[in-house]
């Protein structure tokens, strides 16, 4: 899991366009984090303007992506305190400036 679960990937290699929770940190994007998780600041984000970036440090082959919902800061399980990113596109870069979408070979559309 490339260090996102184990913590081998430091928080400094995780960045985001924004965070809705002012008490959070980008490290909250880790799987099974005890913190609230990452989700974009605007309630209705504009497609392509919000992002979560993970710098793996060196080129690696990624065979899958795991996502999970976030819970509110207070740990409540009520519906208004949960957040889920339902749709996203995957892209990659070797230099952090030039980005390419991962293309689905069957549809020729970004995954």
C-alpha cells in the first residue's frame, strides 16, 4: 500500500488543494487514519479544481487505488458528519508539473 497505511510514507509527501476540516492535516488522508480523513473544502467542489496528491518519491507501479469515507472531527456517525468523494480521475507525473491521466484501455477515457 505504498506506505499510506503503514506510515512509511511521511505526511510531507501528501498534499492537497484544500481541506474542509481546519483541524486536519494531509496525513489524515491515510487509510484507517484515526483522524477525520481528507475531503475538499467546498461542499460542491468544481471538477478538476480540488485534488489530493501523493508523492511516492521514486517511480513505482501502482496496480490499484483504495478509497474510504471520512467521519466528522467529533467521531460522530451521523450522516451530516460523514463525507465521501464519489468521483475522481487518476493522473500521474514524474516531475510534479506535467500530468497525464490514467486512460482506460477499453473506453479510452480517463479512469
